[in-house]
């Protein structure tokens, strides 16, 4: 059974992972260094990027012959 293609190219996927790791690592550093709650923005961005990566994984795991829900 063939896997369906995701909507991210391999390069975009690597950049998404890199962005996720950088933003997720920045959040605790920002929380430690700043007095306000602006570090929550880092968590929101990391969650948005993680959602895109998970959606791409789901699209890749779908068989190529399965119809899309579009």
C-alpha cells in the first residue's frame, strides 16, 4: 500500500521541525528572563507549528488511493 503525499515538501518539513524546536526552546528562556507573560506567545506559535506537522503526518499516512475530504 502506497502512502499519500503530504502537503509539505521535505524541505518545508525540516524547516517546520527546526522552527518548532527553536520556539519551544525559547519559551522557558523567555519565561525566566522576562517579568511579563509574553513567553506564552512562544508556546502558541510552537503549538501552531506542531499542528501543521501533525496534519502533514496524517496526510502522509493516508493511503494514496483514499479520497480526500475536500
